[in-house]
C-alpha cells in the first residue's frame, strides 16, 4: 500500500524576514492568524517551541503555564490540528550564553534542565510525547574553554533527568554541525544516536533530521534518513533546502537542489516514513524580499514539490535502474534520473 503523509510546520516558519544581517521586512502576525493560515493551507499539525505556547515563559508560574498551554490546546482542537512536538528554546536565554546543558556554570545548567522539564509539562498538555532538542549552544568557540568528554557526560546527565521525569516522553535530538556555535558537540545523526546509547533509556532517544543541517555538515540528507531509519530512530523530519555552506537558509524544499530533494523523498518512501505516525515538517522560511500578500507560498510550494517528488519516486523505472547498476553503467543511470526529473 502506498504511504500517505501528514504535514506540519511551526509558527516561526511564517517569519518576518529577519536574517543574521538585517531587520524584518514584513510585519509580525498573531498566533491566531498563523493557526488560521495553517488551517487554510490544509496542514495537519503544528510544531512548537515552549515559548511559542507560553510567551515569556521564564516569568510565568506553573499555574500560568498550564492555563496558557490549555488555551493553545483548545485553539488547535478547534482548528482540527494537533501538536507535533515541543522544543525548549534554550538558546535565546541570557542564562545560556556559555551553553545550556554544558554550561561551565552549574546554576545555568540547572536552569536549562528546569526549563526543559517545563517544556515536558507543556507537551503533555498539548498531547504530544515528542520533545525536540536542538542543542544550539552545546559546543564551544574555544576548545580550551570546555572539556569535550565532560560535556558529553553533562549532556547524558541532562537527558537522563528528562527521561526520568516522564516515562512516556521521547527525546529527539536535532543535530547541526555549526551555527550558532563554532563547533557543536553532536553535529550529525551518528553522534546523536551514539550518545543515545549512553542514556538511561536509549529506546526513548531518537533524532530529527533537517535537510539544511545535513548539507551544512557536508552530508547528503538522503543518507542521513537511511541511517536514522536503520535504527528505527527517525521520529521527525524538517525538510528544506540550502545553497551550500552559508548560514542556515531554510529555503523551500527542493528550491536549491531538486535532485537532492528527490533522493530524500526516495529514502522516505523506501523506509516507509510516516507509518508510525511521524509527520513531514517543512522548516522553511519565505525569501526575505517576499511581500506580505505572498507570505504563505513557501509552505504551499514545499508541500507541492514534496508530493510531486513522491509521484516521481513511485514512477521511477527501478527495473531499468537495477539493470544499469548490475552493468555498472552509471553514466546511463545518471541520465535516467535526470530525464525522469525533467519529464522525459
């Protein structure tokens, strides 16, 4: 039976055009506007940071956090949507300048754990067991400032605290090789899954793959997908595109390299991604020059490209491809793929 897919994006994917070098180019929109946009586009779920659900979370009491989380849950339900995941946005806080779980300051490490525990509470109210950990500040600008082995031990200790707080919670590590740190401690899926084995409950620690992050590591996202699914650990997916080793661009899926996108879809198809309820999330942003009236095109286009590539994957002449592989006629195989994408 052909795999069907469910689609997702986050409030930050309707961005205002800010980049590392310039200010916004579009006015901000309310959360309610973004919920309505998601419903209009026909998406299935929304992914969240903790402070997307509870703004100014560090200033709120547990009772306020519960109340505001329930309000968001109702808004999702009224729109026929669900929450896909929640991530603690640790990298924005002044408490995490020197890292979060791996800070040299024990009080700051405790802050990161406490906030992550509040994130778990929010996720439970929203009805998801998936906590995504983008370890943005877990690395160094200066090798001498931290002990790499000690930092891995601190990461494992933090993960164990979160796993122990709720027996249904799953942690999905989202690796990235650099940005904002000079070097990250868990830069690839291989690193993430290796560290998972050191935790108190490795079966509840998996990963999220983002296309751009794999490209920034000099890897092919399709290979990362195959690797993670070999372990049964690909629990979420952020599809986008990236024009080389620049800052994280979050281009629409397939925008920069259609063939790389095609092979990602082929990897998802052969591994039956989504059969266990996973979503296809588009972590994409409008181009900075986009006018407000064209604001949602990047999301609609990413899904359209994905579905077209699903068709291309399912109609690719695998029999012919296997014959060419057996004959080691890789020139012809190369052209077979190009002709198929070109519609010949």
